[in-house]
């Protein structure tokens, strides 16, 4: 298993940052995402617990279910299906209001499930996922500036 952790302070109110990161259908507007769709609404909020989103990043594709939704401080998810296939222990986006803005910590723990070479592929993919998380957070900051 590999854990990815990305942190960034975004100069914007916590509620606005959370709302942008939890708007599943609009992930297609972030760098590296070709398409995104909310395929099942959550409760009580459409992007809340039980919501299912699909994210197409070209060579990778993910179906994710929201497992925790605590506006504006926490959004957790579990990848339930993916290409390449992976075992996912969970992902979490935590937000904290600070004097400098909103500190966001995005973490995800996973393992690529490919016989014989899965461990190597996981080590190669992890930095790319970290770059994608960082790019998403940078894009959020630009949009909210």
C-alpha cells in the first residue's frame, strides 16, 4: 500500500473551497480530468454520503463513493472500481480555516492490483496522483482568487 498526502493553503474561505472540491460533476474542469459525472446522488446533499462519481483521466478511470461529508471540513471517499484496477483503503480531503486561508490536506491510500508488477506500478503511479491532487488544489485556488 502507498499513501499519498498533499497539503496546500488556499487563500479563500473554507466554505468556498469545500464547495468546489465536493462538486463532483465539475471535476472535469480540473487539469488532467477529461470527464466527470455524478452518477448517484448522496444524502442529504446531492454530493454527500452515498454519492457516486466517475472520473475519467484518460489512461485512468475511477468510480468513487463518498463515505463522509462534513461541510466544510471533511470529504472522504472510496474508489470502488478503477482502471487500472486497484485496492483502495480510502481517500480524505480535510480542510481547516487558518489566518492565511484554508489549509487542505488530501490523502489517499492505495495499491495497484496487477499481478507481479503491481508494487512497482503503485510506486510509479503514486507521484502522478500526488501531482494530480496538487494540480486540482492549485486550480481551486486560481478559480477562487
